[in-house]
């Protein structure tokens, strides 16, 4: 639909940006923090580990003041479960509570609304050793952890996100580093873990509503429009299959507490049906999110799988779908350009994604990730001319405005990432931030913070509530 006139971004629109604890904080074993699965995972060769990252743990005041300078209305960050409970449950670490108290106070002092992800890939390693999400104990541990977060931070945090990209942990956990290498039958086990995470999420949403009547909570999956590679009916079925198991499985569960039919049939056929304990479905049905947060980097395109086995054995990554024999096969979209890492760029697909989610659930939406990873260059005079990032973000913000004009309720935008940090599996040279962190892949240099070109651009976008793009 071509609109004659665009609607403005709503007043109080939450402009901000995102990070996650393990990718930005560093201080991986300081002040009582326990190890997470990410700390213990094998790292991709040639890229840095997560021990120091951007050292935000020691620079948070400086970083927040730069965010305030950009005019952030919100900041999305995650709490490291292992700072609060070093072993996942049991003994509480007061230093961890203190760190996030300080961070939250600092944000509030600067007029920035904290938007907290409770769990962003970094499961406590001690829980993993006891079976991780395969075990019901982890569901209890998450509920207990959630209670602790609500008790300690609920007086100041009004917006909560349960689990970051649960769908990517299930589909691309190998690339991210969250899959336990000792799993005997990983695919099947992952759907059991998925079920447990969904129950844990439902319990956390219910708890939040009981303990903090004024707060809002929602899921944060990665949702992407899925194109059929052609107009052939077989390709359309493949796109439908993939949408059911990549997108809607997660949101249908979060919102309606039911497995959608296509996803259920898929699990049945593949032998992935999880053990569902008595009472689980009631818990899942009883929990309701207040909004949906989603991460979007690009759309996906798939064609029918010819089931010749050639798709097996690859996992791709969060944005590169390889496929599954008999279900769908990842395809290139000839209409789209790709970034330096092979991820397609599809701003219009962003608008479609908004429309699809809103159509299906009618809940307010917030974007918790969207952005461009690139090899930025620090030039003389502390200049980083990341015009390509500005282009990417501008084109996506334009599509948000179109979605708003379409009637979609959108209340915030938090691109990835507020500041440079370490990528999930492609190191620190793949940068996303508005703020440059002066380090190389292995040389930590001085970790100095430098404003990129996009910093000044985004500042103006926020100051004009999206009028100046
Ligand atoms: C999302 C994750 C983030 C972030 C982002 C960019 O899947 O939620 O943690 O890393 O993708 O991905 P990458 O770091 O692989 O470039």
C-alpha cells in the first residue's frame, strides 16, 4: 500500500540500542561471577574470546553517559545469570546485584529507561553440567533467578524480556555456542530443551505479573519474513513450513500457549516430540506477554527440499538458513544485496515482518535488535565514517514508519548495538556500534570510546523523533 501521508513516530517512542552481557561486559570471572556455557565453549579459530570484550563492566558510567549524549530513551542490556547466581541457583552473589543496581541507577539518573533481557545465551555452566535445559531443574533455577531479579530490580525496571532468540538457540545453537557438545541426539534433545525454556518463560511471565503489577514483560525471538524462492506451490509450502518452525512456534507458544499444527506435525514426523509434564500446557496457556519484542536483521528465502540429503550437516547461522531435508531448503534472494558477512539486507522485509506479527497477535511491538555488522576503519583524527551503517539503519527506520502508518503499534526501536562488542561467532572486528571501542581482535589497545559518524546521525534522529533521517 502506498500511503499519501506518513504517520509520525508516537510521542514517548523508545529510541535506544541494545547489548548483551557476555558480548560487552568482559570481567568474565570478576567479583564472584561464575562461568557460563559461552565462557566454556570452544571459540571459533582466529577470533577473540569473551573474557574482556568491551570491558563495559568497568566502563559502564562512561558508556551510559555517551548513550545519554545520543539522547537514548531506553537501553536494552542483559543481566548475566552467572553474576547473580554463579552456579545458576543456590548461593546469591551480592556483588552481581550491586553491579546491576549501579547500572540501573546510572540509567535512571540519566533519564534512560532500562529494558532488561533476563537471559541472553549465557546459561550458567554449572546448570549445563547437570543437563542444562534438558533438565527440569533448570526450569526451577530460572524461575528462582527471575524472582530474584524482580525482587531486586523490579522497583526500577518496568520492561522485561524473558529469553533472547530462543529460536536461534534451537536452530543455530552450534554457531552461537549454546549447544552442549555432549548431547547424544542433539536435534531431538533441543526440542525437549525448547519445551522447558517455554515453560520457564511462561512461569517468569506469570511471576512478573504477580510480583510487579506495573511492569511489562515479553519474549524476544528473532523473527523474519520468509519468502518462497519462486511462485511454485512447493516453494510456498516450504516457506510455510519454515515460518511455522522458525517464527510462529515461539510466538504462538508465548502468546497462546499452544504448539501450532505445522510445527507439531514437523516434530512428530522427525521424532522430536518433547516429554510434556502434567500441568505444563496449563502453565503455558495461563501466561500472557504484554508486548512482543523481536530481533530482525534480514528476511529468509527458501525453496522446496528435494530431500536428496545434500542439505544435511550444515547449521548456517542466525541469518543464513541451510535447510532440513524434506522440510525446506535455504535459497538466495536475487533481489537483495548482502553485507560483508553474507547476510542479505532487506528493509522492506522488515515492514512485512511487522505486519505479519501484528496481524497474528495484536500486541504492541518493540524491535530489540537490527543492525549492520561491518569492518569499520578508524581514520586519523578519530574519525569512523560508517555511512553504510547509517544507510542500513535509515532504510529500516523508514520501514518502521511505514509499518506504523499501516496501523502496526510500535513503541520502540533498539538497534544492535549501542557500542561495539564481540560478535556471537565472528569476533570483535565485526562491529555494530554507534560507539567505537579501540581494540583489535587480539590486541586490547586502550579500549578508548570514540563516537562514530552514526553516533551523530542517530542523535539527530532521536532529537527529531524520527523526522530527520
Ligand atoms: C543476534 C544475537 C546477538 C548478536 C546479533 C548479531 O542473533 O541476539 O547476540 O550477536 O545476532 O549477530 P553476530 O554477532 O553473529 O553478528
